[in-house]
C-alpha cells in the first residue's frame, strides 16, 4: 500500500512538472510540507521524491532542498566544436570592446557579464573584514606585502586544496591580482614570442587576447560541451606546442567539465613530453553536484601543472585576489611577479584571508551554488520556451555560463546589436575564438538573481532571435 501511495504522489507531481504548473528551476515543496499536505509519513514523502529524481524530473541540492530539473526531450546540447587552425586568425577586439562598453550601464540587463551580481555576495561581511584588516596590518595596510603574497592567505588557499587531495602548503602558492594575472605570469614565464599553445575552443576571450599580445600562436582544440577537450586531438598537437592552457572545470563559455579519466590522461601525455599545463580552475568551487571536481593538478606528479584560481567569480570580483600553484616553476613565477607588480594588494589579501579563516567562505558558497543552480535551470527552461525551434544549450553542472547554439541563419553579432537597443546585453559566440566560428552561438550568464524581469528579457531576446530567421 505504501508503494502505491508514494507512486501516486509522484504521478501527481510529475503531471504538475510536465504541464508547467511547477516550472524548471522552481523549488519543490519541502518534505515536511509534502508530509502534511498528503497526510503521509516522511518516509513516503522521501520515496516520492526519490522516484521523481530517478526519472530526471527533480534534483537535490544539499542543505537547500529539491528543485525541478525537467528539460524537454527536444532540447539537445550544442555540437562538438571543430576549429580549423589552418584558417587565418581574425580580429575581434572591436566586438569585445563594444560588448564590454555597456557593462557599467545599470539600465542594461547584463546577460553577458560572467560574475555574480552584488545581491549574491556577502558584501557586509567583507566590509567588516576590510575594517579588521586595516586595524591589524602595519600602517593600516599601506605597506608592501612579501613578494610571494600574504602568508595567512596562502595558508588558507592551501587548506582549500585538501578537498581534492591537493595537499599543497603555503610555500606552494603565489598570490596574484586575479586568475588572469596568474595566467599572464605563467605564459610570460614559460613561452617566448612565436611559441605555440593549445587551448579549448570556444575559450574565454581574455586568454586568446593575452596570447596574441605575447606574440603566441594558438591551436584551438575540438571541445565537447559536456566533457571538454578531446584528448586525442590534444595528442596530435604535442610536437608543436610549448604550453597547454585549459579551463578544466566548468569551462568559460561552454560550461564543460573534463572527467577525471580525461584529466589524468592529459596530465600523463603532457608530462611524458615535459609540456607544462596552465590550469585555470576559478570555477571549480561553483559545482552543483555533491562534491567539488578535481582539477588536473590533482594528478600532477612532476610539478608541470600550474594551478590557478581566484575569488573573482565567487566572492569579490573587484578585490582582484587570485593565486597560482606553479609547481616546479615557482622561482620563475615569483620573478615575473617581482618584475611586473612587486607586491599584491595588501589590504584585500588580508581581508579575504580573514574571511576564509573564519569559515565563512564555504557557508557563502553553499548559498551561491544553490542559487546559481536554480538560475541555470530557469534559464534552460526559458531558452526552451522562448527561443527559436532547434536551439541547443549546454547543461553545465557548475559555473555561471550557458552556451546557446542557434539556427545557423542567426548571426549573434547582429543579434547583439538588436538586443542592446532593448537594453539586453549578450556575449556573441564569435568573441570566444580566433577563427571565424560560433557566429550562431552566444554565452549567457546566469549570475543574476532570477526574477520576472530576467524572464521577460529572455522572452524578448527569443523574439528578436526568431525575427532573424
């Protein structure tokens, strides 16, 4: 009788999900509410939700509850990228400048901005730590920090790596002004003008522009929207490349996450040839599953992986606090830092160190992950409902980014021009490659708190896209 009862409840809820009464991204009633409304035991309520979870209709978020995760069957993931590295590189600086020139305009719905909005950040607590830092530091934080960085912060960062068996110490860490600064140090230390590096495709445009500014050649690797780069494709490039550069967990903009076996394989094949891997892992803490995915650094036995991260995507974008664990290249990285910055910003490092040391970071991350996961589901539902038929979207299990592939007749650069007139900003896919590809793709950020306004703007964006077919 109990089995029939929980299945009956599951059937009712399934119908509510599929007919849209409960929408993708909505939080399900609590188990206690289910227990009271249906007059059933807590065990029966749990069984009903387990049934829905097994059928892919809801997903559990630790310490938050259950959320509707139903996706229409016709909504598929984007294609595996097929970059042509024989093609001549094309400039996209003008497009990037145009998109980012609107980001200071608060009247614009900034679906192009890949950071959490202020409402998702613990700003009051950070303010307290800034005051505490001024009180505690010599000269109220006006003095230079030691070159390698704030020792307390480095110790806290090293402690964070225990969650993925990193077992790093404070001496293994060099602090930087954000993750891009860490990547810059890595590329400047390990390459010379004319060298070739391998990256994902699509990949964050800042990495591509940095490589170009250093006079480097770039090989863009075929990348799967779920599992990341194709290891066999990387293997073919090994005789040509000096460095490999990967965003292994929740790639920006694709949202892909490399499986452990791929990470292990990539680290092994690179180490056999002595090729360094610069790993940008700034999204790794923003996971939607039960545990943090390991970075490639977890499989590094030779010290060839330079692991970078920051709090720019999770806690305080403007503080510019990042880090690099450079392995065997530590002396080179410290030298680069001495030449280019002398010291990291003393007061913000101390404030972040205090925040981490008091255990507030993980508490904040739990809330952030829950909200972002719900946002990602809401965005997926809106794309399915409002965008042109045949649209494909990534299904990220972490991070901030949704990659959308539209009908090939739609040029997302033109879509941007039309959308910005309606005060909607997107990131056209062409920004994320040096090749002429991804012209019918775009990146949407779900780092803003979900609201009726966001829903309406996505509906408006979908209408504009349909008008381009």
